[in-house]
C-alpha cells in the first residue's frame, strides 16, 4: 500500500500527515491551528484532524470564478 492510500484509510491525521495531505508546510498547519482557522481536536498535548471534516472545510474555501 502506498502512502497516499494509507492516508485515505486514516480517519484522524496528525499535523505532519495533514501537511502532506494538503501540500502545505507543517508551520502553516500550526499557524492555522493557533489562529483557529482549521477544525482540529486537542487530546492532551496531541493535535489531530478528522479527514472528512478537513475535506468539508476545504470545500468552504473554494473561490468561485467570474463568468
């Protein structure tokens, strides 16, 4: 199984997995969480992201084009 297929099976992603999934830096993920721009869970010191919720969040960020 390749790495991207493993992520599709994972319900919760770590910050580094999410950075890879979204093709952004881990610094960006931590910036988004510190400013509460992205949905996440805090489990003691662990930060986790629900993949389905991230996909929904991404769809809300879609910029419509002009006709």
